């Protein structure tokens, strides 16, 4: 009897993470399990458990992957922001762009979006220091607000309030449209909601202080 050859994979851990992301995309956070990811890749659960001790480790890896893809969507919007003569208006345009990128991702990938920011049963964030990473969606927001403060367009005392208001706006709007009363709205209706919300927010954060 010829012994069965062991399964070889160039990067099984990454393959399992990508499989978990596909599961989340199709079925949301609750669809992510070690057994399902192993089945998706075509390996045994035992092989998968060599890379992830349990559900929590795989879920957190899927969460990181979803967050990274969200940041990519925000950067894609930033890449096409036109230059403006007024530096404050330019940063406000960048803020609007990352907000649009955030909502682009939420509407296109609701399962991954909910995985990025939802909490699976019994799982809590152990460390929130990653939120200030410049590559994290929240870190990207913080960077633009920091630039407005340096220009004198926003007072330092308003930093936390603006950060929370901006994030709360896009996060709340995303949930309203993917899992709330506006889930059945048409694409043009959702675009109008996004446009109007960002227009009003931009007007709210504009400050003439320090610009004369």
C-alpha cells in the first residue's frame, strides 16, 4: 500500500485567511469557522488547527483582512481627489473621499464590513492601539483631522469630537443602508443619502478661525 502523501501548500495560513474572508463576504461574521475555512481550502480541520488554535484566532485574522480591504477602498477614493488651491478645502475633500470609500466598501461587501467592525459572539477587542495606525481606516481619518488642526481650521479641543462624529456618521449611515430601514433603497437613493450627509458634515466642520 502506497502511503498517502501529506498535503503541501505554499502558504496554508494565508489561504485559510482568504477562505475566511470569502465566507464572511457570503455569510457575514457568523459564517467564519475553522471547519468551514478548511473545507473551503480543501484541507482537514486538523491541518487548519496547526495554524489557528481556534475560532477566535481565525476570526480575528478575517477581521484584519476585512479591515485591510476597507482601507484599500478608502485609498482608492483618495487617489482621485483633485488638488485644490485652498489647503483646508483640499483636506475637507480628502475627508469626504475616505468617507465615500468607507461607504463604497460597506455597500459592496456588507458581510466583510460587518466582520471588520462587528463583534462575534463572546469576542471582544483586546487591544485598540491599532486604531491609530496610519494604515487603519480610523488612523486615516485621524491623519486628515490632524492636518486640519495643524492648519488652524479646527481647534485641538475638538479633535475627539470630530473624530467620533465623522466615524459615527459613516458607520451609522452604512448600517442604515445595509442592515436597517434603508436597506431596500435604490442605488440612486443611497448615493443621494451619502452625498447629502457628507455635504452637511463638510459644512459643519469648516471653521474660519486661523485662516485670515
